[in-house]
C-alpha cells in the first residue's frame, strides 16, 4: 500500500492574481468581440452593444437574444477556468474570455440572464474588484432583484437572453477628468473603432456566410452595422482564385487548413472612390494586405504576412483567407485574447509557393494600372497643352495648372493621383526601413496639427 502524502492546497491571492489577469492582451474592440463570441455560442441572432457616456458613471452593455443561462450556469460562467465542454465549432476555448475580456476594460462586471420566454425570472451575478480588494477572496456577488439596475435588466424584460454590463470603466476612460471633452471625444472615437472592428471580425456571420444556420445582426447604439468584406467580391475587377485545402500534421493527427486568395482592383479599376476607400480597411491598404485568418468563421488576424514577407506597396492589393477549426488551436498557438496566431511550420512551407504566385500577380496588376494611369495623365496633359497653344494667356494658365497638379492639388485643393502616389511611396519607404509604426504616429500627429496636409498625403 502506497504511503499517503501530505498535501496542502495553495489558493492564489485573489487580489493579486485577478489584477494580473486584466493584462492578457485585450484592447477595447477585441474585448467586446470576445463577449460576442459567447452570444454566437448561445445561438443568438441579434446582439445589441450600447455605449453610454456619463463621465465616471459611463457604461458599456452587450445584450443578446440567445438561449440564456440559469443561475447555476452564470455562476460557472463567472468562474476563471470554467468547466464546460466546447463544441468543435465553438468560438470559446479557455473558459476565461468572459472574465478576462471584461475586466481588462472595467472593474465591475455584471451578467444577467433569462431563459424562459413565459417567465420573467432573471438571474444575475457580479465580479466587483472593489469587493475583491477588500476581502482578498474569489467571491462573486449574487445580486438581489432590488440591487439590479435598469441597465442590466431592461433588455431582458421582453425576451430571454443574456446581458453583460461593464461599469467603472477605468481602462476605457483613463482620463484625469472623466467628464471632460477629451474623455467624451475619446469615447466617441472608441465607438467608431468598434463598429469597424466588429464589421470586419464577424463579417461572415453578418452576411450569412458562416457555417452556422442563423444570420447574425449587430447593433451599436441602435445602428445596425454592415459587414466589411476584405476581399471586395462585389467589385467586378477583383481577381478571385480557386480555393485549396492544405493538409498538416498535428498532435492529434492530420488536419486541413483552407486557403483562398484574391487580388483587389487598383484604384482606377474600382467602381467608385468611396468603395476604394472603404475596402482599404481600418489600417489602410499597405497594412491590410496579406493573410486573413479565420477560426470557425470568426476572423482572428486581419492582414500581415505572418513573417513570411514584408508589406510592399506593389503587393498591397493581395489578400488571402486562411481557415482552420478549433481542433487545430494548438497547432496555431491561439492566444487567450484570440487576437494572435502563429502559422505552423509545415503550413508555412506549403504556403510559400502560394504566396509567391499571389504576390507576383499582384505586382503585375499594380504595375499595369500604374502604366494605364500614367498614359491617361500624359494624354490629358497633351490635350490641355494643345488646346492652349493658340493663346499665350491660356498657355500660361495651362502651365500653372500642370504645376499645380504636380504639387498634388487641383484648383479646389483636393488630392490628386500624384499626391496619392507620394503618400504611397512614403508608406512603402517607411515599411522598407522598418519604421512604419513611427510613420503612422507621424500621420496621426499631422492630422491633429495640420489636417489639410494629412488629408493630402493620406492613401
């Protein structure tokens, strides 16, 4: 008979560890997206995100019409490392997302839920860091009905679902004067960034292309967001390539990774300048080239070549979708915030030929468009010169116009093709010497100090 061992259970300090878990790599938009992952898992067809500014009393609420949770289920969901079984296509993984995503942005998290359409019974639980700091215990608060605010219960009055409420937004409103104009403007900018991010990350769910049957709608402050398709498939000039399945070895056997590439049109081939600007994406053309990596139809990475090559002005039209399912999470080294993956070595090896072929064709499209634009510009200049040859005053005017165009402005002061090429060239130069981040900071500062100059070089 084996000798018994003396063991001691060592429970982590709640006050110390819970604050450490606030720094797992979430920013505001990725934190909200992680909460919406749970709504999708709960079979919701609608998610409403509301951001309410009221200085230190500001709050963020994510409410869905999913199947809801019982009190016991909420308690388990509020556990760090909750014990639940994930389906093969679930967007969750670690049992941490609800808590770590929320507490990365706020110091008080409340979850309320209703499961029965015929009964208005609502269950709610709360993590409050002020309580944890006082008690140093892993305790959640079971909110009594009279302690629940209208913000947490209002969305559940008419239907089942779940509400996640963030209060004490210390990581969102990190301003000395939370009621000031800077705080208000920052909050509004955050709302705009959130719309762009959710339209991109969940575009397959919003458009009904995801493998699940229900189409998803997301509203931000009452406004329905439209999906952003990174592959501009509605543009006639977009070049679409056949999809491919790449097989890789994993710890649990062989797995399949989907690959599908496309080349977006050059600006002169776009249906409109508005659509061209829209398809540039949140980070704009050069930064948005490369891989769009999806896990169970949810975008994890948007752009970049995953260290297989550097961004290049001449390949900025090249984009490719890479698809994998949660059974390959370990191979892709998915992080907790679901904001970063690493391409498996075997996949990188097999992708090399695909990437070379894609970028070569992208350069050809870019160069062909540049030559066409150059010829058109030359023809336009020649026509203008010819028309002015009979009159010295008109000839002088045409020359002045040509000089103005060379400087990047027409008579109304708007950017022309020459200036846009300058902006692209500056982006490419900064990328080539590894200073693209510094260049982006310069452009951001320029937008504050000299907006007209910033607009003139913005590509």
